[in-house]
C-alpha cells in the first residue's frame, strides 16, 4: 500500500506542477487547439487554448511508477512494463497527431489509416509479448481468452493468433472511445481518473488474494497485480493533477497525446487483470460515447436521419440547452455509478467464490 501511495503522490505532484509550465510554454510557442467548424458554436471561444497537455499526464505516470519502485517494496514486472509501454506507444501516436494539427493549423492530424497503423503496431507488439514470459505458475501477463471477472468467468479462448487480433480490436476501441469523449473541459480526464481509481481497488484486491502456491476459493490467476496497482495508481493521480488545470474553463487540453495514451492504458489493464468485459461496465461512459458515434453514422448512412443532434452524445445535450458544466458533471456522476456497479460485481463474485468453494462464475 505504501508503494501505491508513493506512485499516486509523485504522479499527482508532477502532473499538477508540470501542467502550468506546459501551459505557458505551449501558449508562447502557439501550440493552440483548432476547433472544428461543425462543432457547437459555443466551443469556438476555445480556439487557441494550449493543447498536447497529455504530455504532462504521460510524464507524471512514468514518474509515479518509477518512483514507487525506489521504495523496494514491489519489484518491476513484465506486466507493468508492458502496460506502460503500450500506453507510451499510443501516446507517441497521439503526439504526432497533435503536432500535425498544430503545424497545419487545422483540426485534422494523422489520416485514419496512419493512426490505425500506429495503433496496430502498438497493439500487436503488446499482444505478442503479453503471451510470453510465464511466471512460476505458468501464468503470462495476459490470457489468450475473454474474461469478465476472472479467467473462469467466460471460457472463451482465442488462441495465440486470435488473441493478437482481439488485442488490436480492444486497443483501437478503447483509445478511440477515450478520444471521442475528450470533447468537453475535464470530461475525459475526470472519467478516466474514476475508472483508474476503480482499478486501483481491483488490482490491490487481486494482489491480496493471489494465493500461490496454495490454491483456495476466491484466488485470482493474475500475474503481477501489485505492480499493475502502481501503474493504475500513477495513471489515476496523473489525471487528477491534470484535471486541476483541465476542468472548465480548461486552461489546457490533453489532445490526442493524452486521450490515446489513456485508452491504451485502459485496454492494457483490462487484459492483464483478466477483466475485459468488466472494463466495459466500469468504463461505461466511454463505451456510450463511442456507441453514440457509431449509431449516428450507421443510421445517417442507411436512413439519412440523425439520432442525436450531434455525436458524440455529450454534444447532443449541449445543443439541447444544457450548460457544458452541467453535461460534464452529470456524466461524471454516471461514470461514478458505473465504477460502483463494476466494483460491486467484482466483490460479489469474490464473496460467492469464498462462500462456496465449488462456485464457478457463469
């Protein structure tokens, strides 16, 4: 627990202190956000607000994670380093995307193909390596199947090649979902902080009930849960520190640098903790935001009608007359509910398993 506190404390301090420096630096260099013309008219006043603030989140995440290991309590692990590497790679893709937007003075950076290539390289690399490096129990950083609350919950195995494909789909889905949610001041960073906070609880609980070498009811087959707790604690605190400056009215935006990186972090943590389906519940706001875009595009292309006034759906409420801060706070509340439901399901599964040693989750 002490190492987790160090990871969170250092990450928060770095994020909250580095961000104002980046605000001044980026403003002086003219690294301002371009606002798409078809967006809500009220957002046009945000044009020129410094962007690429995700750099602060990434630096804080790394600082917190590595500082926690100076305590000597938790050793470095393959799982933690792989998740960190996936997050960093997607952050670099986002950084390139932001840099092109700034240079060309438009709200279009990398082409969809180029961004997809970057996401695929990061995801495939992670997927291949995550099936290697077994520990003493022959447990690898990620399983080759689909899980809800633990490996036995959803007995679906993809095989090695299928898992790599699944990894690509998951990484692309989560990175794009966070990216789409990042359309209002503090919305994505606030929701991400809550989701990662939930995973601090989950990874610590998995670490407390890692019963190797003695098998017992309620044990989790997860490699390196203590080190994963450091990653998510640092990520959560980095988002909270950034939110200090990103909350409405935002003094800086995270840009694709931050949103793609955080999406990669969520995807990596869901796979290494064997909770891919649980993440869909805990990160429900991100899921709904992405679905609203998919539904809008599908219905418009097939029926030439719009389901929402504008997608992603946070803009739907804004165009309906809600103040931006009202939309943000209500979506934060929805995110909190999703997190509580997810943690509740996670604990209920453990309680059922320990109450009945023969219990196998459906």
